[in-house]
C-alpha cells in the first residue's frame, strides 16, 4: 500500500527529476523510496533500515534493488542529496495531496504536545530523550503532533 501511495503521489517521478543520475549503480529515487517506505512501515534508524529492515521485506523483488546495494553509506548519501530539494518536495506533496484527496488548505491547524514517562519506559520503543516541553530532561518522552485541514483531513505524527 505504501508503494502504491508513493507512486500515486508521483514521488518516484519527482525524485528522478530532482536527483540526477551519476555513476551510482542504483538510482537515487529507489533509495528514497526505500527510506520513505521504511519510515512508513517500521520507523527505525537509518542504520537499521540498511542492515536489517530492507532484507526482511519483499522490496528487493518489487523494486529490483539487491539488498547488498542498500547500505548505510548509500542511505546517508541519499539524504545529503535530498536535503537541498526539501522545499520543492514539500510543494509537490501539497499539490499532489490536494489533487488526490480534494484538500482545502485555506485553513490548516497544527498542534504539538508531549508526555513524559517516569521510569525506563522499556515497553515503549518510541519513548526517547530530547527537548522536554515539560522541563523533564531526565525522563523519556513521546511527542504527539496533529495537523488538520478544512474538511477533516487529519495527519498525525
């Protein structure tokens, strides 16, 4: 389903247009797809995506991208190549999501909150240390974000 949405949003075409090929054996657009699908299906570190996650999926067959070509160095280099195009990608997503789902961006609401855990929070892999809005840097926390546009299209982060 993630790959279908990736293609419906025409992110494959956009990445091919923005990330021009060089001498690499694997197109940058394929590496971006791997990263996005990994974040969608099983959020984890870039290193985990390269070392474990990709090998446990069917993407090798679907994308035709051998597992040995997905390594941490390629993932990090792909992120470096992608960053300068951040604004263009965001504009593209706003446009395509608006077209696909008839979204009205005239009114967009966004809110962020967090909650912290006392103890080690071993049962919650999303709980991490970071900037604490509750002034509790000693505790692990989870940040929760909600965006909503007119027409009740909710996006939770």
